[in-house]
């Protein structure tokens, strides 16, 4: 794992016309690292993710600085999948590559490989409305991975899925992360997901400030979910979240 800095966020505050969402938040993201963001509903997790993606709406006023140490290719996976219903599964995955002007035969091959890896080889010509929630989310993941991003940003990517599908996709994401050199940031409401997918767990409070960034020792361990370290980490975070949600 490299430990160079990827992005430095200093004293960031974000104000929407009627209310503020982030308050004086400072954070450093490192190369090839994994972060998860936990915090009460409405505390500003999505706002922070959009600030990192540089996708905040025009109406938002931003104070403080966000500096990437190099030009970054970012990919964002949203809760509602963001698929085009009138394009097939394969076309959805190929779209960002097409927009980048990549050679179509190569792109097709890598897209098919990813879709096969995610168990979607039988659905290449299907349209998203005919897929289940878990299948749609896998298409959205394949699309974001096919771009080969430096920074993978995910906003509650698995919240609509049943427990087993969710765990399988979390494992797919972790294996993908391990096979690349990207940095990933995942927003979640689930403590277990935060501990499974984050080497560092960022905890925010209702005021939109960073309370603590916990380094999670169980991250990436073989059978992490069954380990004592994993349970201890979940208990510590549950206590902290209770405190900040008061
Ligand atoms: N586009 C917007 N315009 C105005 N206010 C907004 C906008 N987006 C978010 N907000 C407000 O900013 C605050 C933080 O919202 P945000 O979506 O970042 O929270 P969140 O932590 O992601 O919440 P949740 O866990 O429910 O998804 C909320 O009070 C919300 O109403
Ligand atoms: Mg949100």
C-alpha cells in the first residue's frame, strides 16, 4: 500500500441556501486506501462525498480548500444505480468508456469480463427495468469499475438489497479494491458495512463535523466478519454513533 496523499481537505464548510451541511471539516485521503463514512441521517455524508467528487450543486457555497495531489479520474456509484433504462446492460457499462473515446473492441472485452465476474453474463442484452435490484447494482458497479478510476465514490450502494446479496457485493467490491490501486470512499448507514469496507471509518456528527477517524484493524482480513477484531470495531463504532446522534 502506498501512503502518499491523494487529496487534502482543509476546514471545509458547505452551506446550502437554507441550511449548512458541513462544518469546518478537515480530512486527508491517501493513495490506494479505503474509507467509509458513517453518521446520523442528514448530517452531510452525501454532501461530503459530492464535495470530494466536485459535484456539489451550484447553489452550494463552499468554504475551505480541497486539493487533489494529481489529476484524478473519479467514479460515483449512487443508491438509485443511475442506469439508462433504454440501453442494454452491456451498453450501460460501455457508455463511460465510449465517452472517453476508448477503442470499442477492447472496451467490449473488458466490460464483458467484468459482467461475467459479477455473474451477469446471461443478462448482457437485457434492459435495466427487467433486472432485480441486486443485478442493477452489479451493472452500476461494473460500469464504475470499467472506467478504471483513481477514486471510487459510493453513496449507500447496497442499502436496497437483502442481507446476503449485500454481503456478496461487499466482498466483490473489496476484492476489486484489492486487485487495483484505487482509493475508495463509501457512505453507509450500516456499521458492519463501514467496518468491512473501510480501513478508516470516518464518523460525522449531526452538525456535519468530523468526530473521529478510526483505523480499523480488521480491514481486509481473511474471514474478517467472523473475527473478534471485527466485532470489537463494530461495538466501538456503535457507542460512538450513539454519542453523536444524541
Ligand atoms: N441540494 C440541496 N439543497 C439544499 N439542501 C440540501 C441539498 N442537499 C442536501 N441538503 C441538506 O443538507 C443536509 C445534509 O444533507 P446530506 O444529503 O448530505 O445528508 P446525509 O448525511 O447524506 O443524509 P442521509 O443519511 O439521510 O442520506 C440536510 O439537512 C439536507 O436537507
Ligand atoms: Mg445521503
